[in-house]
């Protein structure tokens, strides 16, 4: 059940990161494009898979969380550690592989993109560091 | 046949839906005569599903154009199948039929063609593959001009949707059901394929569809598909979560026996008991 705590957190982290990306940057700010005609096939496939995965993750994570609570084995720190790590991992993947390698879309168009890219990926790494920090702390025996 | 796409096929589909409505009602009555009740919620699902399917083929969604077509396609291929599958028509048939025929039907559920068709991977290929064929080949303009092709495509969309939904979250008896992990992976692949196709169509509408209509239709497919997928994912997770009604995983603690189980065993005995020499260990 220790791993289920982490898994639930990671799933929700991925889901929340994907959700924030989708609503804030696509829907509200319209910074990203729904579909950039120059998007190559690999980018489209990766985007589609992660969109579906993020969706599934959000719902699955909440049911896993309910299951942990029902069994009385919910471990707050491992769960939050998983959440930060999951959100950071997705954000980093989105910012490096999807935006740059697969050229899915840019964070924003018609501006100097470098500061946006830096902010995006530094936030991702910060989330990862917080997440792994929380997960590591928990491995020490509680006395 | 010029005003509506496939005017003649409408009547065929509506006829089939009417037959399905009457058969289900007859099943409930027959089950009741045999002393078996049937949950009103399941019946509600069935009639809601048929209504959605009828609306998809006859309502405003049947009007000409890519956007109404896409709305109808979402209703027929995703919303209606989920409702129809949750109505558990197979279980109703087992309750309604005389013992001997129910046994035959039960054997048919585990026949190899059924097992292959209801495997999640096969169902995903049929559903997603059918969509890709429809919108990336000449099939879409062809169905707009031929009532026969229109009917076939609609039947495939509904049929493949039902197969897929049954394979992922089916509540009817199913032997050799895939593990939750396989079913989750299959659902994920289908969701991704649906979303990818929607985005592809945004930039590359089917032949004969204008740019703006193609983009609106593609966005409708994308977000409407998300909504239907969300419902499917929630039902799937709920089935995993709910230990009282569905198969329990290996990592679950034993659960207490409930009245519901008594009722279920009573039903199984009713179907299984009268034949001697059928005692299984």
C-alpha cells in the first residue's frame, strides 16, 4: 500500500499538470494552439496519448485515494511527494520533449520564447525536487 | 434522398431501435412472470440509450453537414453504447428465457467468436480503426450520397461502440474477461486514437467538408469525445472501487457476505440447478 500512496499522488500530479496546461494555457489564455498545422505526426501521437493519460490519471487517482482512505492506509507525505513528482515530470516532459523535440506547439506565439521556456522548465524541476524530497524523507523509519 | 443523408436508412435504424425497445420490455415481463424482478435503473438505461441512438439518427443531428454529423456520431458511438451496455440486456435475457434456452445463451456468451470480438484489443481496433477509415478515406463522402453505406456506417459505429464499452465496463456475464490493467490500457489507446484523429481532422477535414465546418466538427469530436471518455473512465474506476458488486482484485481483503450475494446465488441456482450431472466442485 506504500506504493499505492505514491501511485495515487503521481497520477493526480500528472492529471493536474495536464489539466492546468489544458485549461489555463489552451482555453483561458489561448497562448497554445489547439492544433498547429505544422505539428508533426509524432507530436500529435504523443499529445494524444498524454491527453488521454492525464484524463485517466485524474479520475483513477481520486478512486485510488478513496481506496486508501477506506483502508485507513493513507500516507499524506508519500501521497504529496508523488503528486509533486508526477506534476513535475509531466511538466518537464511537456516543456522539453513535446514542445521542443516533437515541436508540438510553443508556450506562446509571436514573443521571445526563451524566458517562457526557462520559467516552464525551472518550475518543472522545482516540482520534481520537492516531490522527491518528500518521498525520500519518508523512507527513514519513524521513531 | 437528396435533402437528408440517407433518408431510407433512417427508417431501418428506427425500426431496429423499436424492436430493441419492445424486446427489452418483453424480457422484463417474462422475467417477472418467472418471479424475477428487474432493476428500474437498468431499464431506464436501456430506454435512455435507445432514445439517444434515435436522436442521433433522426433529430437535428441528422441534418446535412459535418458538425451535425459529428454530434450524431458522438451520441450514437459513445453515449448510446454506454447506456445500452449498463442496461445489461444479456443478464435480462438469462432471467427471462426458459432454463434450457438460457443455458444455451449462456454457452453462446463464451463461444470463441464472442470471446475474440469482446477482447478489448479487438474492440479498440474495430472502433478506432473504423473511425480512421471513415474520416480519412473516401468513405465519408460516399456515405453522404448512399443511404445503404450510411446505414452500414451507422450500424458499425453503434455496434463497435457497444463492443468496446462491453469489453471495458460490461456488466453482462463474460467468460475470460481481460484483466483491469488490459482493459485500462485498451481504453487509454482508444481515447488517444480518438483525440489524435480529432486533431488531425482539424487540419485535414474529410473530402467535401469546408475548412470552418471541419474545424468546428473536429473540436466537437475532441471535447465531446473527452466528455464521453470521462463517463467511461468514471464507470471503469467505480467498478474497480466497488467491491460489493464487481469482481475483486487479488490485493483486496475479503469482504463480508451480503444479502446481495444471496440474491445472486439464488439466481445462479435457478439457472443452473435443474440439470443433473452439472455439479461443479
